């Protein structure tokens, strides 16, 4: 990519898209095209095709998606499957028709089988059953990976698929009905501290292990891969280390400065037992995450507390 190339970042107001826009700005890119969902409904094929004909972007970061935590995924199963399929189908098809130089499709580590061996290698895709609670989202993202590969195989499109681990950082979603575990815990501990509550309740046993990547590190990896990676299939992005949900809760509790107890709601699901990414392929290309979990959470909490 050259700094004058036109780059479309789909989903620029979300956590991932906004981080990519910030990264491109830092690198001197000045021709970045964005649209809000109100301005361009990516589920509308004609609207998407008209946009691509008019703007003719050379590069596309496809970070737009319907996302959420366990509750949102499980409650809105049809919406998560339909919306994500429509968004990615329309954007990729329009990118192919308008001869986009390169497209990056972003997914998530939840594409892997629930009981896949750990750490998760890219080769484990489609080797077992998915976790039920986020199956619709995962199926949509798997379809997106396969669609990238199909456009590559049939038409020679340079479409790549990037699968990050669990993310946190600026522009995260703190709605307790829709958020992922880290921002949800941060809000719970903060509000318990402010309101003087004696305890905070976390879902399930606290034993599942999760890996967390700061979204600024992901944006850095996306920029790196857009410049250097041109392969079919998918590539993992993560830090290669994980933590139990209980230890994450204790870490956030300490950073927030909350002194009460932690209780467990055993009626709530744990989700997948473990989701640790194998990031050896990415590291072999020369990229490694820089932001450690404690410093990343501390920085995010500072901004959250201000708001």
C-alpha cells in the first residue's frame, strides 16, 4: 500500500475498525474512505455495489460485523448469522467486481471447534463441533474465510483472512447484555466500587482460559499483514498466552481498586473451556504483540473511568 492509495475501512466506528483507521493515520495514509451504517447498510447488496462503483477503493479492511458476548450471540442467533453473512458476501462480491487490489477479512478465534487441541493451529478449522452459544457467528466467519479462498481460486483475487483472539481496548462495548468478558468485568468492578457493593458476580466457574490482545496490537498486525501476507486460508493473530477468567477478574479487580468479594453464578454457561491461539506462523513472518495484559488493561481502565 502507498500512502495515496484509497483504502476503505468497513466498520470504522467499531473497536477493530477504529484502531485500523488510527494505525493508517499514524503511517501517513490520507485517502481513507469510511461510511457509518446509517450512510451505508452493508447488508444491502445494491447499496454496497453502488458504493464500490463510486469510490473504487484499492484496498479494503473488512472489519464490519455484528459482534457480542455469549448472551448476545446466543439470544440473537438468526441476526448474527444473517447479518454477518450478508455483510461479508456483499463487500467481497463488490470488491471482486470492482477489481480491488487486496481485501483483508477479519474474523475471530471462535471459528475453531469447541474441543480442538490447544493451542489452536490454523489447520484445526472444521475438524470438530463448534461451541453452541456462538455457532451462528462462527459459521458466518468460516463461510467468509471460504469465500475469500473461493474468490482467490476462481478469479485470482488477493483476499486474505485474519483471525484475532479475544480483543480489548479503546472503543470497546461495555453494555452488559452485549459485551465480551473483559469489558463486562471492568464495568462490573467499577460500578461495584463506585456504589459500594460488597461483591461482584461473574459467570460460571471461572476456570475457562482466554487469551486477550490489545486492539492496537491487532491494528499493527493487520497493517503488517496487508503489506506482507498473500496466502489462502487463515492466519491467527494473538499473543500466545492465556489466563483463567477468575484470574482475569482478580487482575481487573486489583487495577480498578475494588475491595469486595467475587461470587460465581453457576447457572450461567462457561463457554469454550480454552481458546489459546497458536501464533507461530505470524511470529515466523516477523510480527509479535507488544502490549502486556496488565499494562493494557490499566491504560483502558484509565480511559473508561474518565468516561
